[in-house]
C-alpha cells in the first residue's frame, strides 16, 4: 500500500524523505514522487516505477527544508506519472494513502465549481476539496478538517499549502500515519522504519485528529479544531531490525530470526506456570464459542488455532476470512469471543470486522504485531506477538509468532477447562524449553534448497494434508505462489480424488504433510493415489515410514502436537524462498502485493 514520508526541519529534507520512502518499499508500490519547498516555490517531481527513477530526477543541488514524499500502490487509475502523487489543486499539494469511497460524487460537485482534473485518482479530488473549503474562509486547518469530514473511506494525508510555506499538515482516518520528532526537525510517515534512522520518538493520531508541524513544534487538534495534548511513544526496535543484516533478502533474514522470535513471544507471556498466563491473558474462560477473523496468512493461523482450541479446550471455533465476515450474518452472542489476527494491525477488512463485532456488543481480542496500530487500539483486549519489524511482504516470523500465541491460548484454555492435566503441562513445558533449539536445527538444513532446485521449473505444485497439516498446506501454498508466481493449490488429502487429482501428471510436485499420528495412515493412502498417477512426492513428516512411497522426504522433529506446526512450517517457508530465488523473483516485494492492505 502507499507510503508517505514528510519532513519539516533545519537540514535538507530531500535525502531524508527519499531514504524514508526506500524503507517503506516493502509496502509495495508502482510509482514515487516528492514535493518540496525551495526558494519559496513548490516543486513536484514524480515518476513511474522504482524510487531510483525519482532519484534520477533530483540533482545534488536541490535542497529543501520542507517536503512530502510518496510511494503509490495503484488503486484508482493505472500506475502512470500523472496518477503518481503528490497531487496539486489550487493552493494545496498533497500525498495520500487510502481510498476515498465517495470521490466520484465529490468530483462531480467540484467540476461544477470549475475544478479540472488531470489524473484518474481519488487523491486529486481530495486535494481540490481542501482547496475549495480554503477558498471560502482562508483557514487552512478548517479547510482540511471540513474536507476530511466530507470524505468517506480511509485516508492519511501529508499536506502543504502555498500560503504557508513554513508548515506541514497531516490528518488521518483509518489509514496509518505517525508523527515523529527528531533533533533536526519533524517527520510524518506511514510506518516506523521510515524514521528510525533519525529518531524513535513518535506520536499516534486518532481518526480526524490534525497535526500542524513546523520545524520546531508539533501541535495537535481534534476534529473541532481544539488543541489537544499527546504523549509520545518510543519505538522499542532498532534500525538494525529494519535492515538486512547480511542476508540477501529480508524474507531469509526473517526466517532465520524465528528461533529468537518464538522464544521471546512465548517468554513474554508464559514462564511455565498457569499463573503467568492468568496474568498475561484476560479471563477468557466464560466464552463458549470463538470466531477467528483475519486475512491471508493471518487467516491460516486461525485454522491452526481452530485445531488447537477445539482439540485441547473443547470450544467450537469458527474461522472466517475478514472480507466475508464483515458482510455476513453472524451468529454470535455475549458468550462469543471474536479474535482478530493481524500482523500490521491495519488491514482494512479485519478492522471493519472488528468494528462490526464491537458495534454488536461482542467481546473482541486482537492478536497483533504492530504496536499502536488501529486494530490493537480498538479491540477490547490486545495481545502483541512481539515479532519485531517484518519487512518482507510475505510473512514468515509474524505468522509463526501468531501460531505460537494460539498455542499458548489453547494451553491456557485447555488447562482452565481441566482438559490439559498437570502431567501433560510438564511435557509441553519441556518441549517449549527446547523449542528455540529445535527451530534453529530445522532452519539449518540445506535439503529444502536442494528440493527447491528440483521443482522450481514446474507450472503447478500441490500441497496436501489432513487436519492441522491441511492448515499448514494452505500457508505453504500461499507462500509459494505469492513470491514465486507458481500456481499452487492446497487440498485436504482426502479431497484430491474428488476432482483435483485429474491435474496430476508425470512429475507434478505434490508436497504432502503428515505430522498427526491418528491421520497418518489415511494421508499415506492419499499420497499413494497421487504417486500412482505420476506425482513427484515430497513427504514432510515427523515419523520416518517403513515403506518408500515418496521421492524426497523431509523429516522434522516430533514435538508435542500443540507446538508441532511451528516446526513443520519452516521447510515450506525455505523451499518457497529458494524456488522464488531460482526464478529471479523480487522476493521481498512480490508484484502487485502490499504489506499492509489498508483498502477493502
Ligand atoms: C502473506 C501475507 C498476507 C497477510 C494478509 C493480512 O504472506 O502476508 O496474506 O497475512 O494480508 O495481513 P495482516 O496480518 O497485516 O492483517
């Protein structure tokens, strides 16, 4: 999704803004632009494609103390130079992240007032609307607020006005935007990595709060234009966490961090005693039904959670994709807990599902990575997974930390309901202690790369499994297709013969997972069905079989079933990574994808 960086300070802001935009590249974009004030003039430069194209337009001589930069992820109109931000209308120049849902209606009104538009964007309409209000009473802050109240949808704006060349303005509704303070000046940014080289002190804006930013001061206003005071926050991570640290790609670095991350996630909530979980979690024992709502990989962690919570705590769990849940009839009541899972905490559909549940008076719990994000702030309860900054678009460490959080939740609920006994808890604790070492050992295995070298030229790759393994197949398949662009499908092993098996031909790779003892025999029968139709079977298991019905075998260590998925996922992540690398794909920024999906 679009990235915004703005600066107002005592030193040249152009390099800072460009650097900031580069650190937001992970969000996904197709054009980039900047507007800055130099010699009392507002200059706009923008170009299609990578930030490098924008940099080529800027000479070393150019110097500006105030500017706004943008990376655009196209929503309204093609990725062209005309549609790239910043946009200008009348006295105003602005950058925008989000979608203005009623922009056509507003555009029609503005056209009648003689505004003309050169781009196809909703952003240019927003800019004209602010100018329109400004023309009425010449009050910049009022104009921004009045226009913002007229717009439906989600937005974050960085705004400059020709009549006040000393000030940068910012406002947001639903889309993320932080305001940061450094010794050289003040910033606005869509996400923390953009400012980390300069400062780690930042402020969060609530919906329709306005920031007036000069070189030395930041003043906040509420939607009635009353001045308000805000406390700053300090980002806990460091700059190193947002750099590659010697790895070729962020994705590889993030996969390699997983032993430390999982250790940390678990240690933050659980010291081996149920008393620690009692302290960490809200009292969730009164709920007799759980809805888990999320998108993409986060949705897949919900599928793992369903298996954990139903099996260990005997509570029915319904897992739903957020874009469906927000519009469907929900059969929840006061005994239902709605859990929202989101790495970014900003995903528009998940946020809308949360708001729907809250509006209906249902208790909500958010499992989130990004501290202070909308979902984290709005839910009744929030558990942070503490996975640190995740830069690669394809999630790995945050996915695993979400799964670990659900394992803890199932242990807690299972124990409280008397379904996990003391002896079993001792076994689980032993495995939790060894888990980081086991994760490390699972990562440090070059077999996955060798197998990837054998399959990367295939056009179709299948993942099959039953039960919990099927939930992991869904994620394995998504990981592969999103970064390598290979068509891949995840199937319940027993379903294959009801249609999909017709797609299996000689040497079609079938990655077959089997880690649950009670389902193993059945899964093996299904694998044999695929094998006898020519499939190249890559068998991923925690028990070496006596019979050889596979072409390649990946063995992972056996661990308590409530923790097993954490290990099983790792080979799938690394195989996908190497397949994409062999195909020369843009691994950290796959085409068309965005890290934080703030539009519906
Ligand atoms: C895939 C991936 C996405 C996200 C999804 C939800 O690798 O990262 O499928 O899981 O867009 O994002 P969050 O978790 O930020 O709500």
